[in-house]
C-alpha cells in the first residue's frame, strides 16, 4: 500500500476531545486509518493559556501548511484580552475562502418540518475571509466605532466559482445568491454582479437566482426546499447557515468544510459546549459529517458513504444523544459512536442511502506558493479623482462646521458639497429631525465637473482642515472607467 496521507488533527476544547475520539473510533472501524495518518497539532485554549494570542502553535501552522488538510474540533475563544478566534484566524490565514455547509433532514431527528413530512436538503456556501470579518475596526471618535467592510471582485469570483463548481458536481440545477445589494450597492452590488458574471460565462447550464437576504430568511422558514444551493457574503452567510441548521435539528447536525485553493479545514459548526464538556453526552454528528466531507475531499467517497449510511441507520433506529428530540432514551457520546460502528455496512430504509465513489486517496498537498499571491482583475481601471470625503470628530453641529470648511476651501478646485450624519445628508439641506453624533462626513467635490482634481489638492485641504478639526478618516472620491466609485448620501 502507498504511504498514508497525513492529516493535521486538532481535537479542540470543551467537548472537542470527546467528539473527536468518537469520530476517530468510527474512522478506525471503517478502515479510514488504512489510508490516513492523523497528526495531532496544538491550538486553542492550551495555546492561549501560554500567552500565544493567535491560539495556534508555530508547529501547528507549519503542519497545516505542509499537509493541506486540517480536521478540527471546536475551539474556545477567550472573551476580552488580545485573543482572536482560532477558527477565523485559520480560515483567513490559509485562504480557505469558501465555507460549505449541507443541511438535510435526518431520520429519527424530530423537527417541525420532519413532523410535517417535509424533506430538507440544501447547501449554503458562505464567503469566508472578507466582509466585516476582516476585523478592521477602529474607535474613531468618543461615541463612534467603525468597521471597514471589504468585498473584492476576485474574492467574490472565487467563492461563486466554488459554489457553481460544487452545484455542478452534485448535479444541482440552480444556484441562488443571497445579498443586501439594495442597501449596500457597491459592496454587495459587486458580490451580486460577479455572481451573475461567473455563472453566465462559466456555468451557463446552471440556472441563477438572486434574493435579498431578509426575504431569503423568511422563505427558508416557510418553504426551505425552494433552494438547492445559496451563496452569500460572510456575515449574512454566517447568520443564514445557523438559521438553516435550526431547520434540520440544530447545530449538532450541521457539517462544515472551509475550502481554499491549497488548504481545506473540516470542523464542527457548533462551539465547545462548556456546559456539557466532560460529561460524555455530546453529539458527535456535526464533526462526523464534517469528517465525511473531508473523506470525500481526499478521495475516500466510498468509505464516507458507508459511514454516512451507518449514521442514518443508527438515527433511524432511534439511537440518539440527549440534545436530539427523538423517541427513546438518549445514549452518551461513546455509545452513539459504537452504535454507528456496529451498523457499518447497513443502509437506511426510510431515506435514500448515500452512494459516493472513491476508495483511494487522490488528494495531494500543493505546499506553499513561492511568493504571496496577488489576485487582480485583468486590467487596472482608469481612475479620475473628483474630490474627497473628510470625516471629522466634533461635537459641533453641522451648521457651525460648514462655514469654517467653506472658508478653508475657498479659491481651491474643491467645494463643500454636503455634510452627512451617519450617512444621511444634513447640510446644505436636510431635515431637522435627523439626529447627529460626534462624527461628520464632509464631502468635497470638484467645482468644475469637467476637470479632474489633482489628489494633492485634496491632501492639502485635509491638512488645512486638520489644523481646525479632528480628522478621523479620509477617503478620496474617484470615478473608475467613468463610473462613480462612491454612493450618494441618503437624501443627496
Ligand atoms: P456552543 O455551540 O458551544 O453551545 C451552544 C449550546 O449548544 C449549548 O447549550 C451546548 O451544550 C449545545 N451544543 C453545542 N454543541 C453540541 C453538541 N455537539 N452536542 C450537544 N449539545 C451541543 O456555543 P457557545 O456556548 O456560544 O460557545 C462556547 C465556546 O465555543 C465559545 O468560546 C465560542 O467562541 C466557541 N465557538 C467555537 C466554534 C468553533 O470552534 N467553530 C464555533 C462557535 C463557538
């Protein structure tokens, strides 16, 4: 037999070690260990306790980079202090740009829908590294915090391509894009535009739909089998995928794969469940199903199907852990894993058994690129500077600020065109009902609409403003290939 594929293994915190042991015991009995060697790596609470604020040991970083696959239990995130979520760090650092989750009705797991005889089976692909999860946040004034929400064209293309590719491999006919482009016209607008462009040019046989995320949530609750696959930006995808988990019985049943070009991370979607840790009653299903996604990823689809069918047969016979609404007495984590192991080779009788092919490892780690990878559009856009937004931290009302700013730009190529409060125009016109905080966006636009503005004029103006006010942010206003690269203020 060829060398075994080495996979990094982090058992996690809280219930992590119990559910990981349960999964490994099933893998052992199903023959996974004939093909795979798990390499333990250190991350999570034990690393935070050593003062390592990333929560990930250097060895763990190196192992995941060289092996290309990580199987992980849940990790606790310290509240307060400098510690950041290990999960988010891993996804972002290793470029695992797509989070794939599968939601399906499971036999023996009672939900509102299962009782009504309603079968649920759909996938959510969540963009995994951009959006508000960039973690680029600042306190900009006494009263205001800001989060810089970045959405990129190449980043959107990657996740859309992954969604369409997965839909194609699963034989799905339609992919929907969930978004909020009616409000976030540039960021979500770009995400939505790239969805249609990628779909139209590369996956013409797959139908496309798009839906505003609030309507999507309502639709999912009313008739969840309207969708086969939904792709969403990060934060919206996070919320929608937990909503979806609730439809099929809770987080204990939702598997998750974080896929990048070089590294893939398979993890349970729930947390460390500190309230039940060490009691031996945790449900290992979410981690097990994630492990099955991993087995399919590396080429062991047929073993994954055998385990999945044994799981379905187990649930179907009413064997379940205490978190599950079902008939009969609940069993503990170990007994549940043993029950699955005992049913290897069995198929479920009340639902379709899984049939996946692949009985040898096809995955090969690619290793690190020799240089940091740039993802850019084919052509750089032509840029025309037309002004700038200067954000001020001030307790003065806009009507007091405006005359000072007008005098500062007198005689220059720029004029003060508006002041807005939290996005809504309050000067030169606006409503006395709009409430203001100590954060003012002051927009300066070119006096001559036919002439571009030298960016240095904007910088000089900002320096003059900084002598009188607290400047908290500066954003140049530009046209890209003749299209306005900024939104008008509400009411402008
Ligand atoms: P949680 O998911 O740990 O627990 C929520 C509830 O669900 C608890 O009542 C828990 O007992 C129950 N539960 C969760 N998983 C279960 C399972 N497998 N079997 C039975 N019951 C289960 O969420 P939380 O309490 O908000 O978070 C606890 C910690 O986990 C925090 O530090 C959080 O940051 C971390 N967390 C980690 C991940 C991850 O590693 N991917 C995800 C979410 C939360």
